[in-house]
C-alpha cells in the first residue's frame, strides 16, 4: 500500500537524522491545478496520518497543484506542523497553465476559519517549473517583501526545475530582505551545504537522496546518511 511505503521511507529519513519530512503527491504528475478531487484529499490524509503516527519529527504537507487549502485541512487533521504553498503572492505561468490568482488572502482566512493557525505556511518565491515574465519588473527581494507583508511564515527559494541547483545569491538576497525563515527548495547536494547554510535556515532535499539522484526513485540509505553527516559537519 502507498501508506505503508510512505511510512517505510519516513522512518528511513528519520533514522538517517533528517530534521523534518514533507508528504507530497509529486507522483500525480501532470497535476490538476486548483480544487483537488476527493480521492486525492482522502489518500493524502491517510498517508499523512500514517506517517505522523510513525515518526516523532515535524511533518509538512504539500498538495499539488494549488491544493493549499486541502493541505491546511490535512495538516490540521493529522497535527502536522507546516504546509508548502507555491502561489502565495503574484500570478505566474506554470506548466499547469496560468496561475492567475495569488492565494494569500483566501488561504490565511481559511486557516483561521478552521482553527489551524498553528500550521505554518512556507511559501515559494518564484516557484519552479514556471515562467515569471509577468513579474519580470520585480526583483526576488520585491517578491520576498510582498510574501512577508502578506503573512507568509517562511519563504522557499528554488532553482528553475526539480533537482536544479538553487542560486546561492538568490538565497542570500531573500534572507537579507526579510525577517522570516528562508529555506532552499531544490537541487541540494552535499557539496553545496556549506554555502547554502550560510544564509538558509533549512534545506529541502528531494532528489539527491534518491537512488541515482532521481526524484522518482526510492530513497538511497547511503545517500541519506551521507548528506546528513555533511550537514552535521557544516553546522558544527
């Protein structure tokens, strides 16, 4: 079962020394953007509940694509700590099509409505797999300022695509521009940790730790151990 596989992988990451885990329906590509079908919400809730029960470290939820409200509801139900949101502020053109509506206003009101204000909202700045020509007159610092102004609990800086390295200069600029935590959201590998941890509060690793470094493969225990060991060395 999917939930059983998720639990096995979550326990591997926990035992390897990771600080937190995100449950995400990335294998659902190509994604349906916007309101998610009931079967997706049900499956994600089941998986997240099983993982939350199996581990003792913080848990996040992301529902692709544009499923921020569903993610908040799932996180509230399973007592997860955060969600990842890709279109918190500004419109942009993604591989799903035009993401015309920024969700900050509706999402924050929904979070309060269901009593989920303890669930943190970590927001992508210039989300990957997207064109940002619509906001081409804005710097990455401008986007970061707007997200913070609109109530983001933290910001995520990424490369252009899944597995692409994140520009350390972008991380530095965003971190310096805002007072909320800055995370790195793509392309993290051991050789970059020293540079990235100079400005980032956390690093999301989803590709390098997999077999062959491919996001769609199973986690590789040796790679998981290697990157955690390097992170511990850098942070010391």
